[in-house]
């Protein structure tokens, strides 16, 4: 598996890199049957200040920009996971690097489970695939 990590305007500490490598090992365990040279995992993270505002339920709840300041995201990034011809993509934003990577890899794992259910029936959670598109069962 090819792993590419890009950090823009920020540095990734050794502890954060170990955190990422744990997610990476989990991903390799989920796909034991795929050839390693066909899979590419690209992770991009950048420091981002004052560009992300959380969604508001009530549009006029806060009066000034200073009220939003603690809720801003300081890091954002994306994870692109290429399996053969299929690309899985996740975008994430958060206040710390580890929080961002947790969110991004959680989203990629959800996409990966959907991919496995569709393309590898033996690993699906659905027990019997022969009944999915069977003929008319009504009498």
C-alpha cells in the first residue's frame, strides 16, 4: 500500500504520526486480499484559520464574530483512498490534528465498508445474497 502524507503550513509531531500509522494498520487489516501496489492512500492536512464556521440552527443566535471564534477549525484536510478504479474520498475539519485524522479515517472506514459490501459478497454483513434480487416470492 502506498501512503502519502502532505502537511501544508503545519508540522506533524511524532505522536500524531504514530496515531496516523495506527489508522493505517487498521486499514491494511480490513483489506488483506487486495494487492499492495494497487492501493494508494493520500492524506493532506493544512492549517486553516478563520475560514470555517459551524452550521447554525438559529441564524441570528450570536451577535458578533468573537462569539464564533472558539468554534473555528484550525486544521482541515482530505483523505483520498484509491482501490483499483474506485476512489474513496473524505474531507474533514477540526481544532487539532488528531481530531481531524480521527474524523477523516472514520469517514473513510464507512466508505470502505460500503465498498466491501458491494464488491466482496463474502465479507458482507448481509447473510444471504441470493435473496436480494430474486424472483417474485409472492404467490
